[in-house]
């Protein structure tokens, strides 16, 4: 996979995954993934009780976090 590419299935669609799988992908604990889903930071939905998201939503979340961190680093560097 290249630079922050979206993982796609052979059919070209994102794969639906559990929040436990999402937590592994984004490098957090399961409770943190639940908080991210509840706050809307990680796009997710519920089917009855369990939360679900997609691998593409995880990729988007990670991409946004990289962008936010880059902005913070740039603003700190300009403030020096």
C-alpha cells in the first residue's frame, strides 16, 4: 500500500469491520474507539448493540490525524 491509500476490497468497496478491528487499525484501545465513534470523530454506526465502521473510515481518521498534527507542528515552528 502506498502513502495513506484506502484499503479496498476486490469489488472496490470498503470493508465493514467491528470497532475491535478498527481499534487495531488506528492503534487505540477498544474503549477509545467507542469514544471516537460516539463523538463522531470516527465514522461508525450501530447495528442493534455492536458498533461497526469501515476500513476506509479508519484510513480517513488516520489521515485527518496526520493533517492535524502537521498543522500543529507548523504553527509551533512559526511561533519560534
